[in-house]
C-alpha cells in the first residue's frame, strides 16, 4: 500500500504545481487585458478578488475541505494588511510595466525573503544558496536598464510589491508555525480581513474626493453669487432633499430680504 501511495502523492504535487503555474499566468494575462483595454480601477479589482476568495473559502468550509481553527484577529491584521499591499502593488506593477518586466522583477522576491529572514529572524543560509542570488539580481538589473518601455513609476510599484510580497510570505510562514495551522485555515481568516481593509480604503478615498469637490464647488458658486444667498439656497436644499422637509417661512423671509437689499 505504501508503494502505491507514494507515486500518487508525487503526481498530485506535480499536478498542483502545474495548475498553480497555469492559473498564475492566466490571472496575469486577464488582469493586464482588463487594465489595458478597459481601464478597470486597480483597488476595485483587488477588492473583488478578496471578496471572491472569501466566498470561495466559505464554500470550501461548508464542503468539508478544511476544518476552521479559531485564531486571534489582532495577530491576523499584519498578514491581512501585507496581503492587501502585495496584491495592490503587484497589480499596479502589472498595470504600468510590460508583462515581461513585471514577471522578471517578481523574481526578486526570493532574495528579499532571504534578506528578511536573515536579518529579522536570524535564519542562516548556505553559501551556494546566497551565490544564486547574484545572477537573479544581475538579470533583473540588466533588464530594467535596457527595457524599451522602462518607467520610474512602474519600477517603484514593482519594488514596493517585491518588498511587501516578501514580508507577506514571511508572515504567512511564521503564523503557520506559530498557530500550527495550514494555508487554508490561515486564508479563511485573512481574505475577509483583507477585503474589509481594501473596502475601507476605497471608502476613505471616496470621501476625500467628495470633500475636495465640495470645497472646490463652494469657491465656484461664491464667485457667481453672493455668499449669503448661496448659504440660504444650500439650507433650502438640505431641508427639502436631505430631511424631506419644506423650506421654513423664516428662511423664505430672509431670502426675500436679501433679494430686496441686492435690488
């Protein structure tokens, strides 16, 4: 029995690796197509991905694919935030760089992980492993220098994505060891937290844009009409639209007095 299970296990691992590579290439090409031809917003795309991941993990739980494990939410926040940064920055890198440069710069994740584990967690690596980092780094540097579509913004996004991705992968490995959990149990907590974080960022960004538009429109309106008349009109709109109340007689009297003074 043991001899029959070992080949199956190897075949399953090979299948998973091929499936992962195929899906990774597919998501890169699909995202690049959406960004290039449709201009879909990056943050919105990221939030949609997190929501679908959360729903998918919930369905897997219902089907008994994995057994959830109770984890402290506060300890999951760093993982969720780095997950957000990893997806957002890599998508921005894909949006601003060519697919070739995007994929090549991502290979710098391995050297970055080794540096983080060496200087933060005190891990040691053999000399042959360290020497392999030289051709990787040199290749990425040469490609960046001679890339015909090189742009500073794209390289900044790519570099930030490499750093945050490395931090995320280090956090994932440490949390799995700390809480003795598998990847699906971790993702079950991480994906919803990441979706909420991105949604909050979108909401905060939207309020900022609206605040800017309000302040700008105030100066436009004041330049056209008197400030007192503008404030009276604004209060009338608030009463009628926001609070579903008719304008009070006092407001109407004040407005008539302002109009008489202007004439």
